[in-house]
C-alpha cells in the first residue's frame, strides 16, 4: 500500500513538473519569437530554433497517438531528406521554428476573450434575444450573426461563449432537434469569417507563405463571406421553413413588460454594450491594418503584438484591470500546456516544409500539381483544390498543416494562375474544413459540448459546404 502511494505521488510530481515545464518553454518560445521580430540579433534565431526543438520533444509525451504519429512522420521524413542532401548540424537546427508565428498568434489572441468574460458582455448576449425573435428562421439568423461577429476576433473561444449565451433561448423553442440547430447555428456563423479575419491562424499562414497582402484580397474575401452567410440563411429557411413561436403566455402582458421602465433600461444597456464591443473591434482592426501597411512585420506579428495591450486597455477602461492580469497570468500558466499538440504538429510540419525546400523536393510536388492542372484544366483545378484540403482533414491532417505544405509547394506562375487565386482557394478550403472537418478542432469542441460524434455533426453541414464551394469557385475564376 505504501509503495502504491509512493508511486502515485512520484507520478503526480512528474506530471506537475511536465505541466510547468511546458508552460515555461512554450511561453518562452512565443516571447523569443516576438523578440526575434523586433530585435536585429543574429544569434537569437539559433536560440529560437533550439527552444522550438525542445518544445517538440516535451510536447510529444502528452500528444494523442494520431498527433504523435503525424509529428514523428514529419520529423523523420524531413530529417531523411536533408540528411541525404548533406547538411551540417547548425543548418539542421535552423530548419526548426518555422511556424512559431502561428503558435504565437494562437497563444496571444485568446486574451481578447478576457474583456468579454470579465466585463459582463456575455450577459448582454443572453438578453439580446429577449422578445425580439418571432420565428425559428429569425432565431437562426440572429445566432449565426452573433457567432459570425464574435468569430471574427475570438477564434475558438466563440463556440463556448455563444453556446452558453443562447442555449437557454434555444431550449425555450419548439425545435425538434435542438442539438443539431445549435451546432449548425454556431459552426456556420463561426466558420465564415475565418476566410478574412486577420485574427485567424489560417489567414496568417496563407499570407505568410504566399506573400499576398491582406488589404489586397480582403474586399473579395469579405464579399465571399457575406454572400455565403446570406445563402446559408436562405438554405436554412427553405429546409426548416418559417415556423412561428408558440406563444404560451398573454401577449398583452408581454408587451406591457417590454415597455416597462426596467425593460427599457435593460435594452438600452444591452445596446450600449454591443456598441462598445463593435467599436473596440473596429478600432483594433483599424490599428492592425494601419500598422501592417506602414511596417514590414507582417499581419500575424502585428496582430500578436497588439492583442495583449489592447485587451489590457479595454479591461482598464471597464475598470477590470486586476481581473485582466489575473486571467492573463492564468492563461499563460495553465492554458499554454494545453497547446502541446499544436506545438508538436505545427513545429514538426514547419520543419518538414523547410526540409522540402532545402532538399529541393518542393519542386517535385509542384510538378505533380502542374500535371494535374494540365490534365483537368484550370476551372476544375481551382474547384478541386479546396476540396482536397477538406479530404485530407478526414484522414487526420489539420487544415493549417495542409495549407502550409501546399502553399510552399505550388508556384503560381508555373501553374498558370495568380497567387491571389491560390490564396483564396486555400482559405476557402480552410473554411470548408472548419464547417465539417472532424479533426479541425471546431467539431471536436462542439462534440464535447453537445455529446455527439464529430462525424455526425459534420454530416449536417454537407449542403452548406456545397453551396459555399460554388460561391468560392465562382470568385476564384472571376479573379
């Protein structure tokens, strides 16, 4: 019995040590990346690469088997390629750390959810639907709009925030399958802004690899997103109809309650808070676009640098400074270790992409795309490219990894299409994957919340994905 307790105690100590080590190393990697972008020190790049290698090693132990296999495959294949090409130790080390720009974004952007949590905006979202919704279709439009708006800057944090804000509202409606309704509302709304928002990791990867300027393609991406959202509403209305609310209490009493001074004041408070959020996000977007236009840092780095001080100032203006610092420290101390799989897979994939370039094998991959392009024609090629990303997501490949590898292996001039077309196609493929890719993270999070399998949730989005693919293909051909 004593031996058992000793072993249990040692195991717990080991787990705690591993947890805090990941917190320190992952945070250090992010800080070193930011420093590397701001400080012209040659040796810092080598330190960053070494910390990236250490991050991969300590993260592999706590990864799921599938992520572990993918990471090890990338590392082994990349090492084999550069070894056969002939590489010295220092050059090998420098191949690591390629996707730290993305991991830094993932680590910092969630801090934007802190003002939402501590300043009471979540309650405002809950009261947003009071007495205003008259049909199921209108409720669907309202929830997808809220999910779309929050998804434009909160990323994955959108899903639990919207779910907790609207679940009680949806439960009060005579909807046959509430879980399906909730999942479709939140996922459809959340996924669409991913194609254009600078707070999206996907956008960061595509712009980083293709060297396309965000401001250059933003108008088209935004139009695609809005058209897809409206078409989404139309499809839902056609499928579900326009069922009316079954009134269960006296309408005159409801009207009187809605007109009471307390209700008027509450509605005014909700409107004020929504305006505050909108103003804050517009200001942040303006700052991001302006600084990106006058600096050479790149969109991802600009977003990463601005997010922390912006979220802190937002909380200070709401007189929630102490709460911000507490939650920010909690985030870096307790949430960073949860990024183990991201650090393992993305850093391994980044190394593999660098190894492809070093060994010259990226030209072989590009040649395969050229032959496919010549075989099926440009129109069918741009139609298949996003679907190819979606297909690979069903065999366990994260869309960011797929896009990073594809984008670095395609030469636009040789293929006979523009870099803008490639960028839009890759971003569209990412949106499809977040719609219904079982390993994108979106469906996994939603699955844990509504207790249904990711594949079942994915099946509900087939019609919407087909509609989106038609809009996307038309836009790419028009470019």
